[in-house]
């Protein structure tokens, strides 16, 4: 499908998954901001939309995913829920613990000379709390309701208010990620204070990339598909 300035960022990544890395580098938000058009997003960032389209086109088509790659575009609702839990929730919980430990060590050693590290830990701690509560809600309530809706074995529907609450949580996460990026100088590692600090910054950068993909799969794939069924 040809790209145009009116293509939404969500549709762009769904049509051309390889473009996600480019959008990350250009700081174009395709997860929480996936409903914006390419033209709107580029205008906010001071970028030229036709140039960005040319950059995407230059990437070419990504090969069809192999059997070990999850194609969220064709997955059922139940498969999507399972994929999000196993590919995102579970590893993210482990990574939250690892990053918290790295942060504590870096703040203990370098916090006296670098007060921004305490701000970084405060933002991360708030995000960790939000994400852990968010994951628990989805696994206990939202995803079972989504699976039941697809299986048509339950008279209940998925409460749109709960989906909206999940999207609000995603917005909170996006703001926290932006703050952490700012506090780390865009995840710059060249000026790292020590090996532990470098490991922390690298972990936070990868954490952001993974969470962007996670939110994209919920906001732009799972939730719209569920809303279509309850409409």
C-alpha cells in the first residue's frame, strides 16, 4: 500500500514493521501517538513528511516473518493476549527488577555529584509501580474478558472504560519514558560515569524500545479489534 502524509503512524508500522526502528530514531511516537498522521507527527517534530516517506520507502519491504516471529496483524485476540503476556509482561517484570537494582547502585555511588540520578530513580519507580498494577489488571480482568468475547462463551462484554483506563496508563508510561530519556541525555553512553552507569543507560534505552512495541500492539492492534466486536 502506498504511503501518504495522511497515513497514521500506527498503520505505517502495521504495514511496514521495519519502519519502527526509523520512527524511533526520528522520535516519532507510533504507540501512544499512533492515531496521528505522518504529516501531523512530522510537523510537531519539525520534519518534512515527504522526506520521511522517502526514507521509509528506501527501507524496502521486510521479508515475511518466519515461524518463530509473531505476526500481530494476523493473530487472533486470544493469541494477541497470550503474546503480550509472554513476550512483554513477563520479561518486562524481570527487567524492572534489574533496572531498579542498577539504579540503586548508581545513585549510591554517583548521586551526590549528580542529583539528576535521584530524579531518574523517582521517575522510574513511579513508572514501575504503574506498569506492575497495569499488568495485573490486564492479566486478571482485561485479557480474560477479551478472550471470552472472541470465544462468544460469555454474555458480558469488554468495558470500554477499562480499555480507556489502560490507554491512560500507556500515556503515563510514555510521559515517564520521555522524562527518563531527557534525564539521561537521550541515553547517551559516551559520558557514562562507570560500567554500571553505562549498563543502566543501555538497559533503559532497550526498555523504552520494548515498551513502545508493547503499547503499539495493545493500542493499535488489540484494543481496536476488541472495540470492533463490542460496537
